[in-house]
C-alpha cells in the first residue's frame, strides 16, 4: 500500500483541452475464429447486414456524444475487429461520412483499417482509399504454411505478399504488418525467416507480438507446445537487432516503425489519451470537463448490441477512475514506450501531481529498472526486459 499511499493527494482536474481524442470502431465478425484469438469476434455466417450495423454504430455514437460532448477534433480513427475488410468500401465510406457530420476530424486524421489477407483477394484497395481510409494493418501473423495452419489462418504467405502489393497499387503508402512469434515449434531461424520476408515487403510499420495463451480461447483449453523460454528470449533479441538494422527502431514493446510512421492511434492509448469506443464490445475512455475520467464498454454480442444500439442499455459497463486507477493505468501504458513520458504530460492527462508518479516509481528507480533524465521517465534497457515485474509491483501495491 505504501507506494500508492499518496495517490489521493493533490488531485486536480486533467487539462482536457490538451488531451488528444481518438475514435475506435469495432466490427465483430470474421470468416472464422482463430484458436489463439480472445478478441470480440464471431464467425460471419451466411450474410452480413452492413447497412444495419452502420446505422447501429451511428446511433451508438450519438448516444455517447449526448453523454460526453467533446469539443476536440478526432486525431485518429481505427476500424478494428474481427475483420473490418469484410465490409464494402462503399458502406465504410458512408459510415465515415456520417461520423464526419457528428465530429470534427483533424486535417491530418489517421484512419486505419485492419484487413485479413484472406479476405482481400478481390478487394478494391483504391476504393477503400477513396472512402477516406489512409492506413492499413494487415494481419499476416506468419508466412510459413505450417504456422498459418496451426494458427487457423485462412491465407497463405503468398496471399499476404499479394495483399501488400495490391494495397500499394491502391494508393496506400502507410501499411502495418502484424506478425507473431513464439509459435508452436518455432526456432530462431524460422522466426527470422518470417521477419525477413515481412521486411522485404517494406511496410512502414511492424507490430510483432509474442503468442500468448489467453483465457477463453481454444489454445488455452488445448494448449500447444510453445518454444522454451531461452528460445523465446533469443527470438526477441534477434528480431530487435534485425529490425533496427533494417531501419525499424522499436518505439513500444511490440511496435517498430520507420521514422514518422508510428501508429498514432495506438500511441494515443499508451499516452492515456481519450477515445470513443463504438460498436459491439468496444471500449472507450473519456475525460469530462469536470475532471471525471470514465471508461465505458458496449455489449459484446453483435445480436444483443444491434437490438439496443443507441439506447442506454447498449452500455454494458461504466467505471469512473479514482486517483489510484489513473496512476496505475497511466504507468502501465506509458512505460511500454521506449521514450517513456514527461511528468508534465502525465500530470495534465491524469490530474495527479508529478510527485505522485515519482513516489510510485521510487522502488523501480532505486533498483535501476527506471531512469529519470531530462524531464523524462523511461525504463532502462534492463528495466525494459523486466517491464512485467515493474507493473506487477504497482498492481500489488494498489
């Protein structure tokens, strides 16, 4: 308890005007559920009521804005899932147009759509680009046929490469590739084969995640045999070195980007920005003018959500963050960033005093896991390897 004992002192209002605002749009359908996936996604079945779901999302956004009016432009929009690329470019363009009549978009707004290479074989990427989407995130995961089969993916490595080529031909110059490592039977060599092939496609950004066995997944119920810890560590060291040499410095635990192409939307999460969460199972965080910070979550099941979208009971959970929540959540996210955070920004986003953050991190500072230099607090190279230890210390103290 001692670490957070001061978290209720000197709490002021966050500086709402300075907090970036983003919008997350969740599309809960996919062709089939992957065995490792714990996201809110459901097999699409024989038909998809695109227009009905768009109407529901617009009604949902209107409800949210009636509860939490905002006077800030939206700096980023993320269409996630599930598989948003199951929806046609025309209907997504209509959705963005209707949202644009309800919210102001920043002049350089970043609009990302997740796409599964297995659903883009006949996609018209130029139409998605014309709809206003200016960034793609391709869920490749692996180029290895055996790995893709084990992961339940519906595409091949060649499909992924072809999707990247089609995206470029369609006008996308800002593309992320999602890649997984630590896969069943994977070695350092086969992991680097995947990575080298991804780099050869010259994406602007790479998200490289270690496979974890999440609750409520097939892999959790029937766990595959994963590589031993020493192999996982060797893979992590090798991929960091290869990506740095290829011009993709690491800026977050699982994120690597060429200069200027870090994901704006995800950085907003990691720096405790605000975001509206719209769609089945979507989560949001909003800071009110009176200083309250509220998290809200929508009903998860698509059918239940569609039945009540635009009504109060579409919201499944509402939670107001107390000072201890704010401190822990801010640190759990901001310490994931290689460049850390400034105390001034932390204070403006949370309403907590700089001293509260310094005191909370005292043990990690003393152990050399965190450093405080030039107004910035960040993990040391050693601390970055033990980030889970730092965060668990904070959680235990709460």
